[in-house]
């Protein structure tokens, strides 16, 4: 820089001509002594500065002792000029150079509000520059002090170059280096060859190169940057640091280690606030915790003080200790509480237990190892070949237990068994699942569907049940049978033998057969339907009832049936006419869904209307005996009736029969409680409840 304002002023007359060297020098020295003495009184002496280059050998040297200049009519605080304030001795050698002067001893200069002191100095008039040597101290008001062994100042560009044992001190930091260039015009300092910066908060930074802006208090460190304070260690190759805000801007691969908790940040772009411990990181940064958790994301917001973070964009949170991985679009995590929240395409993988959880949102609590997921949730258990789906699922990994609600579906992949409900509690450890609300258990292998308001399934015992409006649909045969009871239980043995048990107010329907009873059991092994207490079966116009009925099914049709205790058979002929037969025990044989043979033992009572050849009924037969057998022809025509050993009874013309003679004592026609269609089995009328609440002996012999 060639600014004419930056001339150095000395209280020495200029020596211009070497021809008059001896005489002139002696004269000048004499005049200088007088002039200095007079100048101290009159305050009117000026000294001109000299540029700093190495002196030329062979020059004649003259010494002037004690230079204390006084500068008339000049503003000594002019920021564009450098003034000499003091020197003990001036050394001048024209043979070496006429461009510089040498000052020694207590040398002091001023440039605006900045002063410089040193042991000795070279001055260069043409270049408006100087070299300072030994105990160099530069002070800028109360804002900065600079120490070094040597300094070169170039007035034309207003740049000071400080070398050896350089130390820059200001209220906010201290810089230590061996080489530093200071741009006084722009108030910018740059060190190279290695340096250390320590701020007043105890943060220490070392780097190969550093650049400091005095006005903005911003520092840029490059090449092997290491930052250390009581809370973190940082290593990178490029770091911008704002001393005002203590904000570090990261532009290269960086590692930040938290000394408080051992967490490590790996990033290549972002900002980090040393005061608050908060950072904003880009370019898929990584935060690795001492607890074994690692989180990676496109953008991350990190709060070291509270040990919290927020990551966005293809986030991956890995828990090495528990072998779990969480992925999502947006993840919040709190290491102190062990809680995290992920949303958007969330997938949690548990490699240890071979499980995967998916959902729109997932909340995870590491302390109790629980996950709560919302929206399109599905848990896949590869080890046990099961899936659990729902709108909301809470899963406890520690106890291997899940709770779900909203369109819940539990699927056994191997057996294809499916349990559905509004709510479900699933205990994987014990293999037990409870479901509530619109429960549907589908067992395609056994061709059964159970429906109810409450459901249960035990994988270890292979037992399931539904209750409250329970309905079973069994479709193993060509026609589906619908069964209702207060509770429907299905048990599958290890030998793949299935047992269906129905308890309380049992009702069932199939197109060709219907029935009711208090409880029932269907054994797949024996192909037998066992009905207990107030059992009634209908087939077209025929009714069979008793305290117990056992029906054997062969190829989807009834093969035989037994009534071991107080059986009653009734066939409706029309109007008020019924064929009736009762006895202590009965066994009936069927073919093509028609009765072919009947055995009745003990207390036989029969009331029937024999069909005449013209297909009319003209008489009523009432007979009693100990035993009875009946053989039937197709279309339910009687072929042979045999009663023995003793038979009593009456034969009455139909037109003479009284109404009281049309019924046996045990007659009860239960048509009013007969299921009419598949879903009528769900209707348990008050009349049925009343009938089932009475004992058999108290039943009234009335037609219903």
C-alpha cells in the first residue's frame, strides 16, 4: 500500500548528500544536539521514518544518543500514520543504505490508538515500513496486546508480520504461534505453521493455520484442527468459530467427543454451539453414544446439555447392545430417559428375537424395553412364524408381551390360524392371546371359524375359546353348520384331533338338521356330537329330545343317534296330529338322512297314526311295553313294529278320539325355540331360558 499519509516522522534533519559526508555529518550532529535541546523546550522537532530491509555492509555508522521527539502541529492519534515516541539511540550507516535508520533501546511507536515497543528497530522511509526486534509488544487500546520476538511492518499495505514466540492477547482469547501476519487495515490476523487459541471460557484450539477477524471476532482454523474444553474434544481440518456466539461452523469431516458422557458425533457439515452444546448437522451425520446407540440421519439437531436429539431423513438408530435397529423419516431421542419417537415409514428390527415392528409412529422406552406403535402397525415374529397387526400396538420385549387395539389381527403363518378383534393382549412367553370386541378366530386347517365378543387362544395347549355372542361356523362338510353358545371352546391335540365344546344355551343350525341343548361337544376323532341337558334335535318335521343325545356323523350325514336317558321322538303329521314315542333309552339308525331302524328300551309308550293304503289316517293307536323296535321303508313309511314282552294299549277311531288322547304324558313340542336360519342361533329367547331353567320332571305336558 503506498499511502502518503503513512510516513514516519523523526526529530532528526534529513541527510541528503554523501559528497559532504564528513563535514556535513559533524555539522548535523552538532546541530542535532542543539536542535534536540531546543526542541525539548520549544516542541518543534520532526523525525522522518525509514523502511526496513537488511542494512548494506561497509556503510559509515553514526550514533545519536537519546531520541525523544516532539511533533508540532500533528495529530499523534491519526490512524493512518506511525509516530516515533521514544528511542535511546539512533544508528545511521549510509554505506549500507540511505533508506533506513536504526533505533535502539526503549523504542516506542504510535499508530492511531495502537502503540508498539521493542528493543530495536529499522525504519524505511520510502516504503513507510519498519522492522522491530526483541521484546516486541504491540498494544491496541485496551482490546489487544501482541507479543513476539520480531515484527515486520509494511506501511504501504498496512500489514505486520510477527515472528517467533508470537502471542496475541485480547479480552476474549489468547493466540500463541511462531508466525502471524496482521492486516491492520482490515483488522485481520492470520497465523501459519501451527498455532494455539485459548478463549476466556477455557476452550483451547490448535491448528496449522488460523485466521482471526478482530472486528467480527470470527476465527477460521484449517489443517489438523483440535478443539478441547472441559466438555468436548473436536477434531477436523476446517472449522469456523464465532467468538461472540461461540458457534462453530463445520465444513469438513469432523469428530466431536463429549467428555461428560462419552457420546461421539461424526459429521462433515453443520454448526455446533460450544456454549449450549447444541448442534445442527447435515450430510448424514452420526451420533454414537456410550450406551451402544448410534443414530444417523440426513439432518440432525443435537442437544448435548440435555442429551437429546432430533434426526430427519432416512434416519437409522442402532442399539448394538440389544441388537435392535430403528428406521424412520423423523426420529426424536432422549438418551437420559431412554425414550425415542419415530414417525414416517418406521421399521424396528430386533435381530436378537427375530422380530420386526412397522408403523406410522413408534414410541420406544429403553428403560422398560417397551414400544408403542400407531397407524398400520404390524409385528412380524420370524422365529415363531406369527404376525400381529393393529391400529395401535404396545409391545413389551422384556416380558415378550403385546397389547393391541383397533382392527387387531394375530396370524399364525404356519397353521394360517387368524385371531381378530378390536383389542388384544398377547403373551408370547406363555403363548396366550386374549381378544375383545368383534372377535373372529379362523382355523382353515380345521375348517372352523369362531366369532364372539371375547376370545382366547393358548398356543402351548392348542386351545381356543370365544364367548359373549359366540358363534362357530364349521365348514368341513358340504354344508356349513352354525353353532352358538355362551362359550365355544376348541381344543386341538398333538395328534391333530379336534374337539369343539359348547356351554350354556347351545343352538345350532344346518339346512338338514337343527338343535338346542345346555351344552355340547363335537369330537372330530369319533365324529360324534354329544348334547347334554334339555337336548333337542329337529330334522324336517321330526323332533328328538332327551336329557342326552349322541349323534354320529358319517360323510356329513347322520349315521346313528342315541338317547340314553328319557328319550322322546315326535313326528308332526299335520294340524294337531303327531306320532309320539318315549322310552328310557333309544337308538336310531339312519340312511340317506331318513330313519331306517329304531330300538327303544324301558317304559315304552307309543302313540301313532297308522297310514292306510289310501294314504289317510283313520285311527289312533296308543301302546305300552318294555321294548320296541321299528323298521322303516324309504320316505319314512313304517315297515314293521315290534313291541314285547307284554303290550297294553288302545286303538281308537280317529273321529272318536278325544283331544286329551292325542298326547302322551311326556309330550313337548319345542318348535318355538327351533333355530330358523344360520344367524337365528344367536337369539336365545326368554322361553328357551325358562325351559332350560326348569327340571325335566316339572315340565308341563302342553303343546307349544
